């Protein structure tokens, strides 16, 4: 579902057409960061960038070498909560983890984010009651 030259397998179409978002963030502890991407080592770094509202795209690894500091799945959980509780518009999300079980869980999280964001978009497009 992902588009563009970046090789990954999932991406949310919900961030398409958002010109003010221009940062692409790559979360990984071992792989080199692709050209044009901002490197992040830990989930809290990605979350700080997401909070700025300037992130167009994220690519997440799961296993980062210290589960106490977090995993890529923690970023998925943060995005899902932000969408549901605060109306956050999610960026395009990719998973590049080699951990098959974690990858599956992260992709399920992306599905939940996409459903929540779509519901939010439908709700905001519906006219409110006028009394």
C-alpha cells in the first residue's frame, strides 16, 4: 500500500496531500538512514517530532536494542491514541522490521489507526445538529 521509492509494505493514504508536513523520520538502531530521512534511534525521539505536526512519513523498525527504552510498536500505540483522543492526523506509516511477529502486530496497529482516522474524517465532514 506504500507509495514512492521507499521500499516498505504499508503506508497510510490519509497523510497524502498535506503540504505543510515535510519531515520523513526513520526509526532504526542498525540500518543506515536513507537519504532525505531524519534518523531517530528511540521512540521518544519520533514522538517528539510527530508532536510538531511536521512529519509527513515515518518508517519504523521494531527491535531497537533496548526494550526498556521502547520499540517501534510504541510509536504505533502513540499515534493511535493521538488520533482517537486528540484528532491527530497520522503521517504515512511504513514498517521495515525483520521481526515477523512484531511486524504483524505493527501492521494491525496501522489498520486500527487508518480506521480511527477515517472515522474522524467522516465525523468532521458530517454536518452537526443545528437547533
